[in-house]
C-alpha cells in the first residue's frame, strides 16, 4: 500500500513508519511526506530519500483553496492511505472526499479532542490517558476509532513528560495499525472498524 504522511512538527511518528517500511513485509511504503509549514521532520524524510512537499496555508486565499491544493499534491502520489501524524490543521472536503485519511491523537478519544489534548488531560486530573488512531471525518477528532492504548499519568508529570510517555506507545500503535490496514484491508460499519476485510 502506498502511504502519504502529513506532519507539522518533529515527525517522530513519521520516522517510526519509515523505519517499519524498510522491511518490505510490512506492506506499506511511505511514498511522500507533506506538510503545511517548514516542519523539522521534512529534513528527516529527505535524508531517508522520501519525496516531500509543503502546502502553506498563507500561500492560499482561503481555506477551501488551500485544501484543494493539498488534495492535489497528495493525489500526485496516488496513495492508498494518508496518515496525519502531528499535522496541525483541519483537513477539508477536498482532501477527505478523495483520500482515506487516518490520524493519531494523543488522548483516549472522545476525551480531550483538539490541539491541546495532553495539556487538557493533565489539567482535568485524569489518572489514565493515552493515544487513539482513528479515521478522519469532517469533525475535530470524531472519526471511527481504529485502535487505542492507555498510558498512566504519573505524579509530577508536566505536559512534556506526559506527551513523551504517550508518544512512545503512540508510535508503536500507529506502526501496527498502518501495517495491518495495508496488509489486511478494513471495513467500517456504524463507526465500528474491522481490520481484515479480505475474506479468507
Ligand atoms: C503526536 O503526539 C500526535 O498525536 C500529536 O502531535 C504529536 C506529533 O509528534 N498530534 P511527532 O511530530 O510525530 O513527533
């Protein structure tokens, strides 16, 4: 399966996917990494020999045209799957109607959606949070859940320490999910995701 990864930041989730994809048995190949800004992770992808592109929000007159431009750039790589891994902008209909997109989120959805999930979980005082991989729909972190993993909040945690603990398990889960989607296919029925749509 051909995978395009979208990032806005360091791209450690993307890097984990690149590592996994080095094994051809993994079933997914990262064909491009895209961003909405000069994300530090782009250099990492370039060093790994992967095509990169940037579609800046400010270079477009409005959200719809930015979304359409992004969709075109993605489509040029004919992906079977788009992985949003720390991509910090909402995707619009031009992208979502044309591509299957999954996202990784650093909380146990539907708790703490949005950009400040780790900070919000910490401020709320939960003892357990985690990470969720889900299909992306038009809402904010509302699409069907594919997988989740729980992570404890420990005494003395700040947002940085908690986020690091989450990201360690988040990366493993994302790698596992992308590989399984690629190798086994999937079906979604009434929000319920089943991996392995390919009947034996
Ligand atoms: C991840 O925790 C992701 O869920 C969140 O931002 C982080 C991205 O980290 N939205 P990285 O850029 O993959 O290192």
